[in-house]
C-alpha cells in the first residue's frame, strides 16, 4: 500500500510539473533586442537563425526591439522597458547596450554580441565561466585595432603618422588606446589620438588631424561612429585621409574595414538564445570569441586618394568595392 501511495504521489508531482511547464509555455517566448542603432541586417540574421533552430515567429517566439540613433544615454530606459515586458532573454548588441541591460536586470538572461572587451569592461569576470546572467560572443576590439594598424602599414609602406578616432564614453576606450599605442610602437608609427563623444567632436577632429600631419585614420568600432558613418567617410575624403574602420565607413568613402563577421556572430548569438530557452544557464555558458573576420577594400576610394592597393592586401580581402 505504501509503495502504491508513493508511486501515485510521484506520478502526481510529475503531472503537476508537466502541467506547470505547459502553462508556462502557454505564451510564446519573448526575445528582447537592444542596440544603439537599428541594426536591421543583424536582427534579421538573429530571426533567421532562430527560425532554423525551430523557433517560429508569432507561434512560439516574439521579438521586442528597442534601439537609439547612436546615443548610449537612452539605452538604460529602453533596457528597463524590455525587462518590464517580461522578456525571457535579452540580446544586446555592443558594450553600452550590454551594460544597460545588466543595470536593468540581474535575473533575465543576457546574450551579448559584438562587445569589445567583456573582461576589461567588467561585463563578465571570466570568459570560461561568466557567472551571473550574461554570456554571448565577444568582439576583441583591442586585437582588431592592432590588426588595423598592420593593414595600414602593409597598404601604405611610407606611413609615419596615424590618427585614431575613439569614443571615451565606451568602456573599452582605455584598453583600445593601450592596444593601439603598442601596435604603433611596434610599427614605428606616431599615434595621434582624437577622442569624440558626439558629432561636433568628430567634425572638429578632422582639421586637427591634418594640422598634426596625420596620414591615415583608424576609426574605432563604436555605435557613435556607426551612426555618423556618412559624416566620417565624407570628411575623410574631403581631408584626403585613408580610413580603416568598420563596414559602415567603407560605404561612405573609407578605404578599408576589418572586423568580425557580423552574420556569423549573430548566428552564434541565436544558438545561445536557443540553448537558454531550452534551460541552459548563462552562468555556465562560456563567452565565445570571433572566428571569422572580414576585410573589405574600397578601390573607388583608393583611386580618389591616389593609392595603389598592394596585391597581397587584395588577396586577403573578403570583399572588394569597385
């Protein structure tokens, strides 16, 4: 009799748990997406990747998107708004968005993507076991900017003075300055630093670069410069400065871009979201580092600037804009 009662109690508990799970899934999973700029292409990759993993939009998953026009200040309010909507997981694009999400919640899982230096900026204490509610895919901005120095030297062998445009408001600023200084010393270049927090700072920086004899420019990957990519690219052409930075600047006159492959990073972020929705804990999910990097060369800008791109650089390029 006791054995039968025990079996019945166990079965009842199991049925209650199944019923609870069924009730919990009565509504679709709610995935929040937070970024400083719209990032439509990247968001579409996230949706497509989750669809391929079996999550049908409108049926078992819905999305809540929030973004600003390149400003970091509104991110805190938008993150709080997403948390108030009871999202099941938050996908954050970039370091400022991830910081805002962490300030808004300590319990909702956060999947960060395209973050420059998760350790240096304090987003996670450990890449292998991040702890807390945050994991995802890092960007390695410091290593990327050092590689950008190498590519400039390879493209412009007589280069002696290089400018760098960075946003001091970005949590990775100090680490990137240190990496750029080390790369410049190694290449025997004079590094000229130009901090910019807004469009006015950007516009003032270009004539100052020319006054100080800058011969090329590195644009740090930051939402500010992504939002004002057209102004940066057009100013670079006006002041005849070959630029290496991120993909948006190339569209408006930048000479080259070098950065992690964004679709690949978003596809990995989708895999993290899928695992979390299936019960994985962010604290135990290692932060990944990028594997695929893209080099884009703008031959049209090169012709305008009178630069001949070396064959070895063209062979390295993933995309050539002519």
